C-alpha cells in the first residue's frame, strides 16, 4: 500500500559522469512522495543537482554517463517503470513530459509568451488552436502569471523580468500536466520578492504535482518542504520529515550543516 | 613620477598609431570620393561596359555573389551546426575546426586557381558558374565559423530546457537554438557577403569579364572588380576615370552592407 503515496523512488543509485574517475553519487536511496515537497540540501558539489538530473534523465543530453541502481516512477494510472531502463528517444520524451524540470536560470525561449507555453504542448502533439489557447491560459493562471501577461501574450518572453520569466517557465512545465516537477535551485537567481512568489506557487502546485527541489537556502527548505534530504559528497546522509531534520536530526553532520556550522 | 611619464608616453604612442591607422582609411576614402564622384554620370549606371558604363558589371557581380551565398549559407550553416551541436567536441571536431580556420585564411588567388583547374580548363571557357563557385568556396569557411561561434553563445540551459519539455534534439536545434542565434548568424552572413562582393582574385580567371550584358552563366561573366583591374591598366583617360568611379561605387556598396550588418546586431542588443 506504501506505493500508493509514492511518486518516485530512487534506490541504490550510483552515477558516474563521462570520463570521471570517481562516482558522483554513491548508492543513494530517496523516496519522493506523492503531492509532497521534498527538498534536497547540502553543500556545493554534494550531488544534489546530479541526483535531480538523473530523475528525468536530462543527463542524457550528453553521452557517456553511467547509471547503476534503480529509479522507479509510479504513475497515477498505477503503472510503474524503471526510469533507468528507458533507451529510445520517444520513451525519454514521454518520461520528460511526466517528470518536468525547472532550472536555476530562467530559460524563456526566444518567442512570444504564448508560444513559450504552447511549445511543449505542440511537441506533445496538440494542434487544435482552441485547446492550445485553453491549456495556455490555464497554465499561466496556474503559475500565477496570467494577470501580468494576459494583455501581452504575443510579446516576446525576453521582455519579462527574471521572476516573471521563471514563473513562465513553471507555467510551461505545468501546461504538460506532469506528475512530478524537479526544481533545480529555482530562486537562486531571483530577488526576495520574486522568490516569495515562486515559493508560494510551488506550495500551491503540490495539490496536483509531486515536487523535488534542490536549494542552497536552508530557510527555503524549512519553509517549503515536507521532507528534507541532506546530502554530502555524493551520499545521502539523512532523510526525514523536514521538522525532524531541522529540529532534531539524527546525524551529527546534518545538525552541523543545518545550524550553519559547516557547509 | 616615472610611472606617470611612462603612462603619458604609452598614451601618446597609442594615439599616434590610432591616428595613422585611421588616417590611411580616410585618405583612401577621400581619394576615392574625390576622383570617383567626378567621374560618375547617369550613364555610368545605365550603360554597359562597352558603352562606358557599369550596369552589366554591377548586375554580374551581384549575380555571382548571390549565387555563391545561396550555395555557401546552407552548406556552411549545416557544417557549423554539426560542429557545435552534434560532433560532441571530439578529435574530429577539433581537426575540422582547424582545417576550417586554414581555409578561411587561404589566399583567394589559390582558390581561383583551384576552380580554374576544375571548372574552366575542362570546358575551355571562362564562365559565371566558376566565378560563383570560387566565391562560395571563400564564403563557406566564414559561415561555418560564424555559425559555430554564434551557436556556442546560446546558453546550454536553453537546450536542456527544451529537452526537458519533451523535445527531440533536432527540433530543439531548429526551433530554439537557431532562433536564439538568428541575429548573430544573419550578421555573419551579411559581413561575409560584403567580404566576397569585393573580391577580384577568385574571379580573375574563373568568370573573367564581359563587356556586354548577359545572364548566361555558361559564358564569360561581367565582373565589377575584374573590370576595375582591367580599366585601371588601360592607357586612355576615360577608362581610368571609369575605374575610379567603379572603385568608389564598390566601396560604398561594401560599406553599406557592413553598416547594415552592424546596425542589425546593435538594434537587437538594445532591446
């Protein structure tokens, strides 16, 4: 029954970058619960982003990566698949439509606001204009950016502010109705006000979507997440409810890190 | 005090060098304008070379350069896309990039000789196709290098973002990466066009020249630059005046295309 509330599960994952002598992830096991926010924290270079990028296989943009272990994706329809076994390009495309990703720097495409959101939908084969318009509007509303953009949907997305661009990117990902969204330090390039807006948005998203978020900001992790994983040097040191990690961690290293004594 | 003195000396030296460099440029421009403008009449543009004008030469030069662009841009862009997006930056890519750099600095007369051997000698006649081919060979390495460089400026995150939305590699390259690099590549194309429109050596014994108006690329083809070379060596005053006029017009054309290329980039950056 445990699997009913599970969105993804990483088991004994070991990952090596092409040409690297040492592994970057050492036998990591991490559950991503459905409709919960799981934060990944740890000092730079500990493998948080590497782990996140395994989960939608975005590493495969570059060849020569080595995965060992298992990442299971439990879809809402009750199927489960091992993400690491996918080989064909169309299987990977389907995976990325189910498991979306938001990057550190906002990445608007050089096209209009509307086309940015419609782009992923068009890729997934939706051609009907009315349906596209409906889905774009819904996604922009879902990402709390509709009010700001409804009068200039045909303007270039490059004219938006950094925070708006990041929300547009979230809208773009949400439009595909993913089951999981991976956030790779989504606010580290933004000012505090935009950061607040994004955090609010992520908190709202979890009613529909399971979220994994990498962050350097400890307050963000404690404010936002239900579960927190602390990583260090490619290993997952401790995983627990966020409250426990921050108030009563089992591991000395975790305690030192969350209290700011090292990192 | 010593450092201040040294500072002043170096400042003086660099200003002098700058003045000398720019001075020559203006000297050329002013001489061309002084000698050229006087020799330009309405008939310069309406008559063909045989009647003392350059109409057929302008049309011929542009025809060959445009055809060369039509050949070089798709080939060069595809090669640049391969180098940046598909080669993975391995050994082959390094060798190709180096070869391309060598090609870019190849003496244009050598390219002319090469094309002569393959497209002129076997047919026993100078022809416009050979001229276009020689210009295209000059242009391809410039386009390859521009495309390669402009694609390298597109942030990697943009490609990843496209892939993360469920795009396939070729779609992301065409619909997003090329689109981001569009302005830079267009500028590169314009600048390389400006570069080949003024070339003489590759045309000297490929297209050669034609006094009459023709659009038949199978025969000797009218060329503005080759005509300047010829006219300047003729003894009569009229021919030399026409050479000045043609030189001035060519310079204005090249300058205009260059400015257009630079302006296109700047207006985009300002946005």
